[in-house]
C-alpha cells in the first residue's frame, strides 16, 4: 500500500474494540433480563445514539400500550 493510501482509521479494529469493551461490561450480568435492563439504562454520549435510544423506548412504550388494550 502506498504512503498516500495508508489507512488512518480501521473500522474493523474499532468494531472489535467496542465489542470487547461491551462484553467486558456485560460479563457480570447473568441473565438476559439483566442485560436488557443495563442496555436500556445505559447513557450514550453520542447524540445520534441518544436519539436512537429515545426513539426505541418510545416505540416500546407504544407497543406495550397496544398489548394492554388488545
């Protein structure tokens, strides 16, 4: 690879690091429900991820409301 084409960012390496970090954080949680609770209460620092988390929570609440009335 030429010097000008040298990568400055390796997305695969970053994905593996994020996955490994999450696995380490979730290792102490024994049940699936505990992991879901952690994921739902985790506060993201990225504004886009905060928006996605908020929208997912709104969809969950709306779906829960439909199930109760059905």
